[in-house]
């Protein structure tokens, strides 16, 4: 099916048409092949080849290791991060984070998934003396973080299987889920319950709980809101008490990301 974005870009604007091609790739739930892009963009193959080469040369697009599929490259994801960090809703999101931190007295962060890593879109530290300091822009592995496991659990089974098969399941602590079977079992529980824990899986002594932020259709998990605290203050025994406040804030944040 022809993508509407290709119709909207003026014939005299090859740059806008190339940008529309990036939009098509970003919206697909898997790295597309040339044949899939030809169908989606409804473009002649020579034209499509030319635009793909241009986007690759600009570090906005890259080929997968198999040489057949395409995915967004570092420059494109950096641009997306900058836009989300500085758009009109960023101040409102930061204020919501500050409110959650004041209410619960623990550090909170807003995250997005980039490849196999979770990136901190925003972060507010608690005033508590015992805390772990992360910064806006920090990255953590998907399989060893509450937000990352949440993203994995909420994506389509086919996309999840492809991503898990590409992960290096490095063990960071004794609690890290470092084998695919254990990780898949945990993701099933997260999908069922709608939230995720990081029980000292990335850093010893640190506990995290994350809830999803959904798109306007309420289907796709586009971001996550997470609370982080030392295990002496938050653990499996009391983390569920934080869920209502986190979920309420996540719903409010969803509006700023639409």
C-alpha cells in the first residue's frame, strides 16, 4: 500500500521525499527489505536506490548485517532524541517528573528504546542522601533494566524474538537475566501484569519499577516511566504501592508525546 507521506511531499522537494522515506521505515515494526520499501513507498527501484544511498551516506540509515534490510542509523535516532527532548511538551514532562519525585521521594526517569538500549529522555533526582545518579542521555541495556524489559514485553512477538536473538545477554550482577529462556519467561509476566521490576539486575543495591507510556491508540509502548531507589527503601515487598502514582503520571505524559 502506498504511504500517504509520499503523496504529501512536493514533487520538487527530494529532501522532503527522502524524509518521508525515513518516516516509513520508522513506522514499520521491523527493518524492511528493499522489496517492502518499494511497495510501501510506491517508488521506482532506481529512485528508491538513490534515496536509500543518500540516507546511508548521511548516516541517517544503515543496512542490517545481512545486507538486505534497513534500519535507522545513529544520526536519525540522535535527531529523534533531540526533538523529543526539546519539543513543546518537554517542559510539561519534566514538571510531571518533578511532581512524581516530590510525591514519592525517589528518583524517576522517562525513557525510550533505541536499538538494544534504553535511553534516558529525562531524569529528576531525589533529594534523598542515598541514591544512584544517572543523567539525561544515559543508556542502559534493555535486558537488564525495568524499562528495557517493559519495552521488550510490549512489542510484537516477531519483533521481540528478532531483538532478543541479536542481544548479547551480558551478566551485570548475580540477578541479571542472562539467558534467553529466563528473559522470555520474565517478559511474559511483565506483559500480563503491565509493569516491570529491575531487582538489582544492572547494579547491585538498586531496585527499579517501570510502567508503560502508550501512544494515542493505547497499543504501542512509546516510552516508559521508571522509579529508581536503593533496595533498602524500595523492593518487591513494597514496589506495588508506587504503581498507582506512576501510572497516573504515565497517562499524563502520554498526552505530551502525541
